[in-house]
């Protein structure tokens, strides 16, 4: 997790740094609207994402405290990703993006 000193001074820039790429937004979308997900669930529902890019983005979101990774000791191991309490606070942002995108499509 970044320290306050490492984050941009501007709050909008901070938000963009934490969630501002399309892959992170789609990962968060899945978790907010569909609940906990396994790695393969993300691969099935996010067209075009590679395993490496998915892994890198999941690690970044976990490192920033927005998602949690739970490993179940089974053979083979099962890993489930879910929103942290902090990550759940992003729902109004994604809801606003959903509404805006819906309205925009209506204008076309």
C-alpha cells in the first residue's frame, strides 16, 4: 500500500492512480456487481485480459487494500477474491459510471 507521501496531492489523481485503468475498473465491476470471484471467473468475464495482466492488477488492487485474496487449502488450492471494506466504498463511483454510460448510450 502506498503511503500518503507517495500519493498525488490531488484527490482525483489519487483515485485515478488506484483504479484508473480499464482492467482494474472491470475487476472491481465484477466484484461489486457479482460478488466474490475466482481467477478463472475474471478470465471468462473480462474479454481480452491476459493471465499476466490479470495477475498484476489483482496484486495491485490487493496491495492498495481494495480487494482481499483468500486461499483455501485444498488440492488444487482454491483462491477467491472479494472486495475489502475499503473497496466496497467504490460502489457509488462505479454506480455513477454505470448510470453515465447508460445515459450516454441513449444519446447515440
